C-alpha cells in the first residue's frame, strides 16, 4: 500500500511543478526576457516543460507497471541486414508496430520464447519491443512493452523450404508476410538460411491463425 501511495505522491508533485512553471516568471533585468538568443519565448519554454513533465509521468507509469517484472527484450533491426537484398534500407518496423501494421514476429528458439510468453501471461514478466541500430556503436530504443493486459500469444510454426506449417496445416505466406509488416519477397529472404526449423510466432495482439 505504501508503495502505491509513494508513486501517487510522485505524480502529484510533478503536476504541481507543471502548474508552478506555467506562472509568469519575472526577471531582474527584463520581465520579457527570451531564451536561446531570442528564438524561444516564455510560452515556448512552458510548452517544453509541459512535454518534459508529460514524459516524466509516462516514465513513472512505465516504472509502476513493470516494477518487479522480468524483462524479455525482443529486438527489431532498424535497417535490413547485409544478407538481405534491401541491405541498409530502413525496415520501418517500429512505425509498423505502433500503427498495427506489424502484429507478430517469427523467431528462433521456440523453447525460450514459450517460457517467456508464459511468464508474461502469468503476470510475471513483460516483453520489451526494442529497435536496435548498428552503426559505429549499437543503439537501442524501446518501441513499446507488452504485459499480461495486452493478450499476447505464441504459436509453434514449422518452417521448411519456404513453407510455413501450423499443426501440419500450411499457412498462407502472403498473409504471414503482411501481418509481419513486409512484402512477401522481403519476408521470405529472412528465412533463406533457416533450413528446417521450429519457430516461435509471437503475437502482439489477440489475433491468432
């Protein structure tokens, strides 16, 4: 109980700070003083402060929801890999995830992802959908996180020679590719070296095949 109260108090303090920053600010040398060499007015400054506080509140909400949960990072490349025909071009996976154009992903290591999804569904963990970019240094940024409330799911898919099977029923590769946020040709190129594999089809929504 005290933990929840402390989080609530932190939010109240942030809102109070926002309101105080909206009040007029007087300066000793000039009451109408501007910032950044005259390019930013007081209203601009308040807008920036509001955005900063909004992000801080969202961060508090994120911390509150994920505190004590095990994190399972699920990485998405910002650019197509060197082995792909579109090497170096942006995948736009982050945007497609946010807009609902990409609603699942296929990954190796079915046993690992099966255990991870089970923990999420049981309220013991969350999946962090994270975009990564490899330049001179690797950078990562979280797209969003999936917890038990997101109704995520997992299906075992068998891949063999360009074909995908679920419970021995062949899946439509065009539909798989579309729901994975890619053209069919781009989608299939990711699996050229997979051979015969058992894959984890990780769903971000309630949709299932």
